[in-house]
C-alpha cells in the first residue's frame, strides 16, 4: 500500500511538473536535435515513475504516448479563471460507471477477441445433399477459428486485447495479492522470510 501511494504521489508530482513546461513552437526541430539515452513507449504510472528516476539520475529520456489524456483541468473559482490540474483520471472513475459499475464490463468485453474458436462440425440434417460443403481438414485459420483445435481442448474464455491504456486506464492499478499456498513464488530460501518479504513489497 505504501508503494502504491508513493507511486500515485510521484505520478501526480510528475504530471504537475509536466504541465508547466513551455513547449517550443517548432517542437519538431527540438525533438529532432534531442539526443536521448533511453526511449520509453507509454506514459502510464509505471513508466512515468521510471522516467522520473532516470532523469534524476542524469539520463536523457524521451517518452512517447499514443493514448488520449484522461486527466483534466478543473475550475477552482466561480469565474473559471482559477484552475487546477487533476491527475490520475481513468475510465473506471467516470461518473456513468461509478453510478453503475456493471456497465464497465461492456467496455472490457468490447476490447476482447477470442484466441481460438473450434470450427463447428455439427451436421445439418436439413441441408440438401447436393449443396457444396468444404473439406474440414483443409480449412485455414481465419477469424480466430482454428480447424485443428479440438473442442475438448479449447479454452473458450481465453481472449486477447490490443488497445491504448493498461494499468491506469482500464485496470486502475489493481494488483491482487498472490495466494500464499497456491501461486506465491519464493524470493528467499526460507519460506517464512519469503512471505514476509512479499508482505513488505505489497
């Protein structure tokens, strides 16, 4: 929990610092002449924190982001002249999902694609015998359907997704704890010391 709070505070500080940077008008030329030691793809909470540590250590870092900025500026006075930068916004915190969190399930499902779907091999009794039918042994892998995938060996719920945004945008930095007796790997030779170290890291 302490590390998560430190990460959030660091991210907020980093974003506030970034909001005060004056970008030159001819920023393409500035980027062209910039020599970086490290390139980082993505500006989420993990990479932003890592980039800050690298910069503080004296490295030149260039970071590129393709996603939209979910964080925003909010008015702090009635006349709207005063404003404050609100960092850390993400989809799950939007009002519509806070009112009905079950609606967020559709956001996740909409981004998922099945890894493999067995080809349907049931016989259509009403199909005309003269109708064309393909040879199921010569079908290619198309649209996620694998003709060589057995129905019994298929992982029906296995899906993949490609999209901008990860820990902070969709998953809200959720890091569930490993179960001690099931999936917690040993990082120390002594099991009890290993468990205590995991507790410290969490």
